[in-house]
C-alpha cells in the first residue's frame, strides 16, 4: 500500500513539473534540465521518507516516471499542440 501512495504522490510531483515546464516554455534548455533534476530529487525524497528503502524508492520512482512519460507521449499523440 505504501508503494501505491508513493506512486500517487510522485505522479502529483510529475504533474507539477509539467505545469512549471509549461509556464517556463521560453526558458533555456539548461534551466529545464535543472528543473527536472529538482523535481526528481523531490520525488525521490518523498519515496525515501515514506518507504524507508532505497531499492523500493528507486523502483517506484522509475515506474512513476515511466508512466508519466507514457502519458505525456500519448497526450501529445492524441492532442498535438501547435
């Protein structure tokens, strides 16, 4: 059950990343990469606090990031932004 809670919290973090990236669409690529690392750190920190296991944290973070990426690709395929 803790894995599911962490997964949901991390999806909220990735959704927040999407909003912040959308708001900063005119920023340089370097700043977007730094912002991604900050949000990744936040997602990993949430996982470590709740799960208290490095291995489970990395697995859940990888799965949540993969799900986020799949959702983003599907949304851009279905609803392309011009």
